[in-house]
C-alpha cells in the first residue's frame, strides 16, 4: 500500500510492502509529521520555533521535543566543524535536521506496529526498511540536480537511510568563510547512512562544506556519498559502488 | 586545519608526558598532578583561540602549536630512555577543547613506566572520531553524470525547503567571518 500527501509543504510518500498493510497506520505517521511541522516550521507563525524566535518562549519553557532537537543540532554542529549551524542572524532554524528526524521517528511508528518492509519519504529523504514487494532491496534513484525529471544513479538499499542536499540557485558571490571559495561549487550531495536522520544531517553539513564535503563523508565510518558538481561531474566515496 | 589538529594534539600529549616527568623529577614522592596542571597545547589556535586557556604552570608558549618544552628532545627513542624515571601513580590532565568536543587524558605509571594513557574524554560517541583519526583525503572516483533508466521505487533529491535552508545556511556562513 502506497500513499502520498503533502507535509511540511513538501510531498511525502509511505510505501508499506506487505499484504496486511493498513491505511490507518500510514495516516498515523502523516499525523505525526503534521504534529512535528506545527512545532518546528519557521514558516508557521504559531509554531513553537517561531515563538521562540520572537522571544515569546524562554528556554526553560521549551517542549521536550524542542529540547531534544536543539541538543541534536548542537551535537551535529560539533561533529561537522561548525558547518551545521541553525543560528541564522540570531534566529534558530533547525529544518536541516528536523526532516530526517521526523522520517526516522515515522519509521519507528511503523516498526512498532510490526511492519518490516516499507519506506518513508519526505521530499527526497528516505528511510528504507526491509525489501520491496518483489523481495528486492529498495531501488532509489538519485535525481539529476540540473533536471529534476532525470535519474542519474540508482542505489539499492535495505535498512538504511538516504538524503540529498542541494540547490538550483546560483549564488556564486557567496563565499564559504573557511575556504574563501564560493560555497556553491557543488550542485547536490547524496548521503547514504545507517538511517535517514544520520544521512540527512550529514548531507546538510557536507553540502555547506562545498567540494570537500565528499571527503568529510568518505572519512565518516558507515556513510557513503555521491556529490554532483556544477560542472556536471560526480565524485563518489570509495564504498559507494557497493550500493549500485 | 586537521593536520594542525593532529600535530598539536600529539605534541600536546607528549607535552603532558614530559610535564609528568618534569614534575616528578624534583617533587615529593607521591606527588599527583591535579586537574588544572596540564600543558596540552592549544588545539585550534586559528579558529577557536578563546577555548584554550594556557595553564600558568604549563611550560608551553601561548598560542603556539609547538608546545613541547624546549629542554627535552622530541622523539620516541628519547621517550623510551627516560620512561624509567617516572614515579608510580595515576596522573589526570585537564579538559581541553578539541573543537569536536573535549579531550582529557590520564597517564598511568607503574614500575617507573607509563603503562597506559587513558582517554577520560574523547569525542568518540559516533562517527566523528573516525573522521578526526582519518587524515586521508583520498583521490575519489569521478564520472560524468548520465541519465539512467528511471525504473525505481522512489527518488532522492533536493527539496525546495532544503534549498531555502541551504541558502540561509550559506548566507549565515558568509557572515561568520
């Protein structure tokens, strides 16, 4: 059973590759996504994060989820040489981590209900559990950052997560403060990791690193990456071919 | 920067060992170095200078990565020869900000020799330590991107919202100079 809806302003698809799949279980996960969106969306004026940014909520009053997400953001910042940073002009925007977190938590809801073969996706970030209905690993296409209708690579995953960070926006005048080079040397980077939360946060940070982002992923144990540069060349980590 | 990290970390670690030796050379028989007296060198002087205060007892010079005290030659051979001079005990270094997290080491001396250097704190609760320890920037395979048969279950790509996040992030980084 497969269902797609819009959550967090993005398309989201859940595919339960089992005969006994129930639609209410899929809806439960979508409800959870809306709950998370209502807390963490910087586009929603009434969200907790927006209220925090307007100084209407003090740190002591943060919800449990907010505390958790903020502590994960802080941890990720430390692990990525500061490239993952949610503080922008005095405002906090944890979007670079919340999506992967929500997808993984959604997958956990399904696991608790006994599902073993499914994927959960929001806007191109995916947690892939078990196998497809064909009994094969999930076949996941990496989108061409220059043409969204095209797939430029196919990876096969089971019990792993995958996330892509990228941009279509030209921003050549913006420099990476650490290298002095333009921060948009790369068009996109796809990261495969032990789960989608891990893949998402490190994809976000690796993208901000520019070309050296792929080396950051290469040196992370348990992660592989595929980086597409602006010159339409792709660079991949040494273990990436294991997923082809 | 990572090479600086590695070099300064190991120089700092060696500095700790040297300091242990020096401290014991003219002290009482059961002197133990307290939690503040370590000469671990500043780890990342270029980007994080405020995080590495230099203890007053430290023989190293402030802000320099060459933190090894000058009277003692650097090298594994010299260390081997001098090891027998240590007094038994367990010596704990201070907590040092290593940018990825804190590092704190403990040296154990037994029978006049350093039998262990334990890491009391080390940023190793995830893949990061792998990154720190692996200094290689290997040549990675490169290819021209090419359209594939789109017979897949699902697509991974950059979303609009992550585009916005990336743009903000990039902008924030440009101000972080």
